[in-house]
C-alpha cells in the first residue's frame, strides 16, 4: 500500500475510533454499514473528517459506490490525486 492510501486508512481508523467511538480493528475489506455499523450520520461525520484532513471536496460522490473501507480509501485517494481541493 502506498503512503497516501496508508495515510487515508489511518485517518479513517482515527475518525471511526475518536469521532464515532467505534472500538476494534478496521480493515480494508470491512463493509462500512454491515461490519462497522456506520449509519448515515456516521458516514457524514467520517466524510467531513476526511474532507478536513485531506482538503478535498467529496460532495457529489455516489454514496452507493462506497461499500467497503477500501472503496472509501479509493474515493478519497482519487479526489486527492485529482486535486479536488476545497475552495
């Protein structure tokens, strides 16, 4: 895993633990809703944390395309690499 993907995964883990009080491990293959029990409010909190940390705009991302932690890492990675900076 390259440095950016690892950094994104680390931030996801941090946000899930600190902001959503989710104890336990978070692996790439885990499903956000079923394995980690992230609801719509939790997903919003997670998205804001990622936007703040990586200074990207995730608005317009099709939520249904993000099922696993790996999907979320990929979405944030593409936004960072595309330079979708927050104005």
